[in-house]
C-alpha cells in the first residue's frame, strides 16, 4: 500500500510521531512518504494525517474529500470547540478518526464526533542509546542522590509550578535530592520561581526544550530515580512511556490517560477537583487539579522506598511491551 503521512513539520511531537509510524509501516512492506500540511500536492490515495483534533484540522482535511481515503490519527487534551453551523461533524463522518487514547476518544464522543477506534502511541523500546559524555557529566551531580526528572513544554496545563513547589517540599525532607526540568520559555517564569524558592542548589532547569538530541534526553531518563508528569490534562503523555523504556517508574495525577499507562508502574496522585478552562477557542480543557503536598509525598515515598521501586520495575518489564511501536502502529492500517 502507498501511504502519504501528513503532519506539521514545525510541531516536533507530531513530526517525531509521524516518522515513527512511517518507519513501522515501511518495515511492514508499505511505501510511505511524509508531507508537511502545506504541501501543494499529495498524490497518494491513502492519507494518514497526524495532528491535534481541532475544528480547523477537520476543515483542512475536507480539501482531500471525496477523492482520498483518509485516516486522522488524532490527539486532544480536551473537548474540541466546533462551530454548529459548519461542517466539521460531516467531514468527520467521511474519514476515519482514530484516537491516541481512551481519553481522546471520550473527548470526541462528548462533542458528537465519531471515533473509529483507539491506537496508543508507541516507541522503539529497544532504543536505549544515550549520550555517555553528557550522562557522566550530569551523574557527578545526581550520583547517590534521589533524582526526579520532568520533560515538558511550558504551558498552563502542564502544571510546572506544582512540580517546582513540590521539589522545594521534597528538598526540605531530603536535602540532597535533585530535580531536573527539561523545559523552556512559556507561560511560567521558571528561573524566577526557582530563585524565589531558593532551589538553585538542587534544581536544574535546562531551558533547552526542543534543542536536546534524543540521546541526551535518554541520559536523563536513565539517571533519574523516577519520572514526574505534573500535567493537569494530556491527550496521551509520551514521556511516561519514554520512562518505561528505561525501566523508570512515574508519578502523575490519577486520571486518564496517565492512569491508563501508569497502572502498577508508578504512583498516582488523587484528583481533587476538575476545572474547565477554555484554550485558544479550540478546546475546553478539563484541568484535573491535585494537592501539591500529595505530589511531594509521592516523590518522597518513591525516593525512600527501595522495595517499592523494585516491585514497580518488575511490572515495568512486562508493561513496556504494550507500547512497542512495532506492535501498536500496524493497527492503524486496518482503518484504510
């Protein structure tokens, strides 16, 4: 089968996912070519569109109808805002919309968009290469100390302020603990917050989001005691399965999709309240709020309980197989 995979080359997460899918399809004997969304011509009859499910995304796909066979492998962190007098729902009925998680599927069905199925994201789980020079450099700082890693963009829904405050609380109980935040500029003034909380000794903010090679990020997963995802809402959360790749447990709020992935491979924090937040006239995001004290307590438990970590790592060994790219992405082919 000849398949065009269309995505947005300037959105790193989608571009990387599209490449992973193309590699799996190619290994399964299909002919794939990647196109940026602004390509003037896409000659293939079969199109896999990899992007967020906005009203604008559905409108974009209408240009290929009815000539092309379209599968939309979509993500959404909340409920898409649709124009009731436009044709988004009609377009959605003429294509196959495949969700990346049960949470995304729920969001689609809530706004009456048809969902053909769910295919989770995957990774090449055997790719554990890391930058050894970088690894040993960072290890001189983390060695023999509990280390917590967070890999996240800097937007309101990511809850980075909670991670930073929790880090301060943990450092009071465990003075030699270490915290690594791989993020960048955005909603939160991270350097100011770190300075105000006097976290400089314990906390490293890379300020290089999107600039590290994957092998450097892999080194940070390999070095950490546990991965922390402080987000209020996610469509899937690939960093959690990146942590699984390195047999590292994760900590996140106890809601889908984070809870679907973590299950018995980490610690889940109780969701205390849901707040609906409108985002850029595209989504209504359900912010799943939680106590920062509960986050800090989970981090302390993870740092201090070696037996817990051993039990979690045993479960992770089996759980990793569920997110092997070669196992999960071929399921997308049945929707053509």
